[in-house]
C-alpha cells in the first residue's frame, strides 16, 4: 500500500506551480490545436504536438548562449527545432518514426525559388494525371489488414492514383516530398477512420461524407495551397539537423558539452503504441510495407507500450536504471489486478530508458545548459505514477538542479480509475519540468 504522504513528501522537494496559481506561464500552450493556421504547422495536424510559443518562452527563459544549439530527442512534428530557428538558434532533432521524421524534414527544409515554382505546377498536374490514371487502372492498396475499409469505394482508386502519380514523379526530390505530404495530410479527413486514444476508430456515418472525387480534389488542393503559400510567403532560413534514429544513441552523434538547451516531450507512460496511432500514414505513405517492418519499428521505439513484451519476464533479472520511489510504486502495483500483467514491466523499462536518456542529455549539455521536459503522469490499478516527480528525482541524482515543475493541466482518467485515485488526483497531470546543469 502507498502511504498517504508518499506523493506530498516527494513533491515537497521541489518548487511546484499549479495552473490556478500566479506564475503559471505555460498553461494552454501545451496543445497543438491552436497551431492549425500557423506557418508550416498547418501542413499536418500532429496529434501529440504542442505550441511553438511554449518552446520560445522556455528558450527565452533559460537559454544562456546566444549562439547555442537546441536539441529535441523526440522531434515529432519539428516544433522545437522550428521555434529555435525562429529565434536564430540551430536545432537538432532525433526521430525514430519514419513518418514523423519525413514530416519534420518537409517542414524544416529551405526551398529554392525553382523548387517553389516547380511545386506550384506539379501540384496542379498531379491531380489531373491522377484522375486520368484512376479511370484506366486499379491501384493496389498497401498490405495493411484494414486497407480495404479505409476509404469510401467511390474515391478509393482516385485517391490511390494520386499516390502512384507522386511515386512516379521524377523532378526535384524536395518537390516530390511536398506532394506526398499534402496527400498524407488529407488521409484522416478523407478516410473512414479517425485517431482516437491508442489507435484508430471508425467514424460515425454522419461524419464520413467524403464520397466523391471533387471533394477529395478540393481537400488536397487546399493542402497544396497552404504549402505553396508558406514556402513562398516567409523568408525564414532553417538551420536544422535531423537524425532518423533513437535518441538513446544520442552520444554517437552529439559531442559532450555542445548543446545549450534540450526541450522535449517524450511518449507518456500510457501504454499507447504510436505506430498504431499513425498506422494509416505509415502504411499508405509506404514508410512500412510489411508487418515485419512495423515490428522492427516498435522494437526501436521508446518503450511506452505493451507490444512485444512477455508477462513471464522477471523484472528483478533485468538490468534497469531505477530509483527507490519508483521501486516502491512498482512493488505495490504488482499486487494489484491489472488489465494487462505486462504493465509493471513496461513501466520499469519506460523509466529506465528515460533515466538513461537523461544521462546522455547531461553529458551533451554545456555548463549552465537547460533541459525542459513536457510530461504526463499516468495511473494503473489506482496507483498514480508521478512521472514529473520521478524524473525530477532522478535528474537530481546525476547533478541537475530542478528549477521548477509547472503543472499546466489535469488529466481526466478512465471512469474505473477515477474513484480509486480521488484522494491523489492532483498528481494526475501534465507538467513542464525545468532542469538546469549548474556549475559544480
């Protein structure tokens, strides 16, 4: 059993600001929903994204090096690197998901004048060619098990014909990538599925009305117009280095004490498999072509999900990084009846990888460098795992100063968890942990 004062004792070590208090500056900046009309952010609505403004506030508050480099170990849709570039700083990002890496690469590329004009022409020609192709050829779907249910039959062949025309495109590689991104950005709107929780759900019939090629053309043309307007209408020069690898391999790419700031939001310890959430983009974008490709991607992804784990694994025999507070929570969790027996193993592996990453980040940061982490806490079997406090505790053990933890919003848990976590529900939250590598 967890003692009543376990969480409050842990939290009392840090300066923690709550949303209702003065000084809560990051509230409402965690969500990507406000980014829908912003420069290059509107090219694709990224489910886990957060605001460029949040990154800028963190950089302005903590960065001490005017010529510094900002690193994001979980690049996602490229928000951190974009914000750093807008403030005149170089950005480096790691991303293991090939779709997310592709998206960020498109957004953070400097396009030449000739590429801009080429894209304008190609965007029109692609849709015209695809309509002709769809009338004379049946285009194959990817090997995804639900592929035949994804689109309304009236539009399926035309939509897939657009992809085939893009695949055949033999002009500039950058232009080809933008054509593909505009097509991929329409996938969820046009399909009969939507992202929901840990995966995809069939849309209700009333919400799924994309059933003719004129509507499809209009949606994709709108995406292409947004892309064209953004690549021609803003003179920002990007200074980005993007690495399609796990950030756990960070030390193979980044010199020690070469980074001035690290800002990131890791996958939350919520059992979500992000390859499931982006399943349509991965398969239809040809980033995975076989189920074996998907398996490999899961194996190298950060451990936040249950896929590929065995309930027979003996946690005590795994050589994993930990702290006493985490062990206390895991030991109690193992006595509970859980919806999946693998949850304690997943959590141990999740925090071990997180602690290992913090070690790599510490090595890469220059003196006075900072690390800001956007995290969400989670609950299993009525036990809250306060990711923000556990990360702060480990960070202290390796030398970081915990400047503050700002709680920015509360998480609504499942109905079955709600009553058992009632007394500790203030620890179910999303927070920004602000760490500094102080002079020794």
